[in-house]
């Protein structure tokens, strides 16, 4: 029998990189400490932990307020561990099974968690419209995103903590450093270049933030570009671009038409142009980077 519940998916951002740089033993111990703390927060807010997901968990709550309060408490604790969390919230009918929940609502909550940036809580209309006034005031409508199995896009809100930092700081990540032997020759590489900036990503230098703010690894000084516009990661053998912006990211590979990303991700391949906030018409525009995927 279906039962309507508030669902919370939460995980540790950049956990793969954490294991690579801190080592399996230290990373696993830290992950377990974080998950234990997250479980306590779920119970304290009248929720139930449904299952653990390696570096995250799925929890359910009888009311939207409980899920939102738990997510806020979790993000407020993340600095204690030196890590960042991503959370996705949705309210909808689910079917309970042995140690798990099933249904379209679970897919929606998981989708929001996957597109949230580090330190961010995303929630659907279905959950936000059930919040009490104090929590509702913390919600800000962002955009609509496509969800597998849903005919219409889902409206997505950001839920901000009471001491939410400005957007320029909101996508900050904890820097992890390590020494890696070897020159890196023959590794996959992504070359990015623009009017004022350039960089090369490899598995040894796997992540860069892109945007208008000076804190970004690749700064795009265009008024069309958001302050924290996108993140590019080396993940699962390729380079993944994830849009976090207001105006979207346009990717043109070769002679193909541009692909528009809005709060979504795509794998970069070949050569082409990326327009941060507007269509890329040429490589000399202030909002455009050229890219080339190859080997270092």
C-alpha cells in the first residue's frame, strides 16, 4: 500500500576524491563518523533511516518540516567534519519493502540530491508547499529540471540555512592536498582556454569551479556568467560538467547544435565551445571557453 512521506537523500560530496587523497582507512573512518551523526539527526527530527548508501543515506519523515529541519541540521554540522554534503528533498507516495522504499518519489528525491552542489539542499514544489511558514521563508525557487520517468519538468527550490553564506561563497569546497608520484603522461586530460584564463584537468588535478567570482579556479569575467556557474570533475573515466547557474551552460561539440544544461550534467568529449550563460558564437567571446579532451 502506498503511503505519502517526506524523503531525504543526503550524501558526502566528493567522496571519491576523499578516498583517493586521504586513503581508504582514514576516509572510511571519517565517512562512518559522518553517517552516524546524520542518523542521529534523522531520529531527532522524527524521521527513520531507511538505508545507508555507502557515503550517504535515505531517510523518510511523516511531515515535510521534519525532513527540512533534518537537512538543515546536517548542513550546519558539515563544517565540523571538514566535508560538504548534498541533500535532495521530495514529498510523495512510496511503497515500503524490506529495508527499502520504492516508487517514483524516491527517484525524484535522488535526482535532486545528484544535482545539488556541495553544501546545498534542493527540494521540490511538493515538499516546499507543505512547509510551515518559518521554513517556507527559507525556500527560494531556482529552476525546473527533467527527471527520468516524469513527463513534465520538476520545479526545484533551494532551502537556505539561517546563516546562509552569499552565493560567491556558497560553492566553496574543502581543499584536499596530497603528493602524487609520476608525471601523469598518458592520462586523460581536458584543456580549457578562454580570453583571460586557461587550465588543464587530469585525474591528478580532477576538479575546477568556473564562474564570475574571483574564488573560482577558472574565472569568466562576463556579466552573463553566474558567480559560481559550473563545476567540471574527472569522474568515471571522463570529464563531467555540472551546471549550477541561473542562465544555463551551452556546450557545442564540433559542428553539432549547442546542448543547453540547466542544473544538469553532461560528459565532455572531443573538441568544442562552452558558453557560460549564453550561446557560444565564437572562441573570443568573454563568456566562452574552448575545450579539448585528449591525453596529457
